[in-house]
């Protein structure tokens, strides 16, 4: 027998066959796992005789087989036997070991002339194992020996006859009996296989900021074995590539590799941040082989290891920058606040849950701002934030021109870990306010009759808006021919050489207009009232007044009237009357009182004392009346009142003489009416006044309130001088 390389690579065993034949061949086999102890027939006829014929029920023989390794089956072994007989199992069991009994029945016609005498004989029982010429064979074969290369020849013999004596060789257990010999094949290992890693995959976790020298613990320890087990070499470990190679090193510990922290590991920066904390390194296992050996094959292998750096919450949130300027227009709703630099940036260098931030806008005192919301209000690691006005919230520049807020970023996992940035918000004014005067109407009093310019009013409007919107210009809508205005200061003045007369127009109503820088208008009323000065004297309604009086009539009365064009119901227009010096001081005999009616002043002249007619040299009385106002300075006017003296209509104590005396002259008793004779009474008077009637030649002498009557002849008239109707008698 020749053992080849091919035979080394596989093993097989054939079922051991035991056959019995009288031209009939049967096979018995175990249903067990091993043929080390084959089954045996315990009853088997050496000769079977039966008559020819075609019976199909004839029992030719009964066979029993026993074994110890499992259930036994008996079957025909070739087609000729199966065509002639039928094998029927009659019993089986495990009593005393495994056994099976079968009957062999005729199945087909048997013709003696054709078949002849059927003899059933038993072949040699395979009861002798083969034996090798030596019990031990030993050989050394290089592991790289090529296929089909002959490496050893062995020989075995079997004393059995027939097929039982045929020896077959295999490198595994076979059926039937066998002989064994020890074959030791030493495979000579050569350097043709690289190391191999055990326990993969290599994964580990380590906290960031672990101290240098900290051992990284892997789920499976790092170990590599030499693939060439016959010529094993020591293994050396090293990292060859990987983004995080600078942070870790591997050291030898017997057959194992120990990974340690080489450099500070910060999960939140540089390479570790870029790779997301997942460090993948290429680990090489290198055989420390002698380079002088022949046929040196691969000596190293590589694998990937994964070290996950776990983030710890070691960083506070950070705003970049820490202060922002922002603007927003007043009276705007649901708009974003303009941030200088576009957006607010916040960063937390911690990773995963440690980098989750909540954002809230607060006042400086820490209370939450209502109406302004940061968007988004939650950030993972890094983000940009805008501020939005919510709902109906607006700013009014006139109430607030700016605010200072702080935007607070708090870590979800550690709410006390927070930071903030300051936001200086400036409210931008819009022209949403009209100019405003302090009053809707202004009243100004100025003097009349002023030729120079007069300052009427300096009044400015205010505007809550700012900047250009608050700048004002002023104008007048009317009265521009009389008044002028400074469009910057708003000062209103009366034009020079324009004289205002209260008596013509006492009031001017102007419209003052203020316009702001945005074009919004507001107006106010300016009432210019002229202050009346006493520039008009009283005026009598008549140039002179005429009246008459009979004797010393106590009911005598004459009324003079006057008016004043100055402002009514003021001292400038209020008039008082008085009597001034008159001829013969007659004003002493009269009095005048002042009354007012329908804005007209009246002076009522009445008799105060009886008249002394002896002092009169004519038949009329002249009084001079003055009308004076109460202005400052006072102005006045005078008028003349002429009072005619009339004859009395009747004799009374108030009328000592008059026209009635004419008739009494003709009365026969006339001379007796007077107490004293006329000639006697006027004898000592040098001058006297008389009234003379030329028709009757009656003269009335007036003296000491008494009337003396004289009847004159025509010739007597030569002695009478006539002057203004009064005759003066020379004595």
C-alpha cells in the first residue's frame, strides 16, 4: 500500500460485508455507529435442499444474526439473489444484544435442469484482522510538500480467504475487521502563515480626559498567535495608521497587547471632535522571525481596533461673541430682530446629551422676557439663534428707546451649567407721532396803533419721534399780509409799518402749522387780540344843545349825550360829564349827572340854585359841558348848552316876572299889587335889567327877584338903548 498526500486529506471507511451463498448471497449490516465488532450469523444451514417448481410460499431457510453495536438488517446482496428469493424479517430484539431473524422464501420459479442443484455454502467468515508488518511507522514531511507526493509505503496481510482477505487501506476507521498500525507523520512547519488575532472584534470605551497612562480595556484582550504553530515566534504589536494614532500606544505584555493613553484626550476638540470620538486604529501584529531563514513567508497581519472616547460634561456653553447689538423698528409685530452680524452663535463643545442646550431671553435681573422668543430655543452642540417678536408684542419708541437683555444657554443635563450673552437692543423710531403744541389755542394781547414790529408769540411744537422726524418747520395759513413767522423758531411777529386799529378790528385769528421731518402736520389756533389804548376822545352827539327855563323852575332839565369809539365797557370808553367855567359863573347854578344807556353816555343838567337875574345882561344862559373818558391818559371834549330865559306863564314865587305882566299892567288895580312903589324901589339902583314890550310900552325891571313895572310913554323910549332884546335904562 502506498499512502499519498491526497489520502492524507480525507478519510473514509467501507461497510464490512459478510456474504453467504448457495448461489444466493446475503448481507448483514449494523445500524449502529461502528463496525469495530461486526455481526455474526448464529444459525446458518450448510446445505439447503428443495424441489424445483414455482412456489412462492416455500421457506428455503431461516437465518439469525447477532451483534452488539446496533440494530441488524439482513438483505440480498446481488440482483440474482433478489430475483430468486424474498427475505422476510420474522423477529428482532435486544435480548442478549441486538439480533434479527429472517425467512428466505422462494420468489421465482426454479428449474433444476437449468439451475442444477442449488447449494448454499458459507464463504470464509472475515474473522481475522489484517496485520501490518510493523506496528509503528514514523516519517517527517515538510508542510509545503506538494500534492500526490509519495511520502511512505506500508504493507499489511490478512489470512482470511476471498474478499475477507482483501486488505484495503485508509486513514480512518473502516467497516469490518481491521488491523492497525501507528502512523506518525510529523509535519515540518515552515514560515508561511502570518499571525492571526484572536477574540475579535477589538472594541473599547474610555472617558475623555483620562490621565496619560490609563489602560484601555477591550471586551476581548488583544492577542495574536503565530499562524506557523510548528515554528512559533514572538509577536510584537504596533499601531500603523489611524486618525487618533497620536493619542494611544500599545505595549507588550507577554502574548497580549496593552493599549494605553499616550496624550491628553479631549473629545471636544481637534481630531477627536472631527471623528466624533470614534477612533479607528490599524493594529499590526509582527512576528519576530529570523530574517536569515529560508523561504521566509508573511510575518505580519493587521486588524482594526475601535476606541470610543466617551464625552464628559466638562465644557460650559459659549457665545461667540459675548455681546450683540440688535435693532428693531417700533410698532412692528411678529418680525425678527435684526442682529448685527446676522445671527447669534452658541456652542457647547460637549457631545451628545451633554451638548443639549435650552435657550431663554431674560432681563438683566433674571426674569423671563415676554413677547420675544429665541428661535430655535433648543440647540444640540452648536447653532445659530434669531430673536422673534411674538403675537401682538411691539415696542413704542416714545416709551422705550432701548433695552438690554441677556440670552441664557443652559445645559439640559446640568441646568446650573449656564452662560449668557448680552444683547443691546436699539428701538428705531418711525414717524408715528404728530407734532404736538402745548395747547390747541393760544390767545395773545398786543397794543393797537404800534408802527414798529411786534412779537406776537414764540411757541414750538414737540414730536415724540426722534431724529429727522422730530425736526419742525412752521408756517401760517392766514394773516400773512399782517403777520410773519420764522419757519425754524416758530416766532410770530406783526410786520413793521402795519398799524392795527382796535376800533376797526379788535381780533385776528391765525392758524399756526407745525410740520415734522416726516411730513406729518399739526395746527393750533392763535388768537391775536388788540389791546385798546385810549386814542379816541369822547364825541358829543350834537355840537351844541339849546333849552329854556322859566324863572327858577326846579324841574328844569336838559340832557347832553356823548360816545367814545374806544373799547366798550372799559375805562377808555366810559365817559363822565362836568360843567366847566361859564359866563357869569352860571355853572354854579346848575349841576350835571352822568348816566349810561345803550353804550351811550348821558349828562343830565338840572338847576341847583335859583337864578339871580340881576346878574344877567341878556335873556340867555350859556353853559359849557365837558365830556371826559377814564382812560390813561384821559381824553375829553366840550360842548355848549344855551338856555333861553322865558316869561313865566303864571305868577308864582318861582317866576317873579314874565309875559303875563303885560296884561296886568292894564289892570286898574295893578299899582296896588306890589308892596313898594316902583319908583321908590329902583331909585337908588344905578343899573338894572328890564324887559321892554314896545307894543305896550311896558317895561319890566328885574332886580332882587322882584319885578318892577314901568309904563313908559313913546317919548320915554328915547332914553332906552336896545341890545339883544334887553334894554338897559340909563338913570
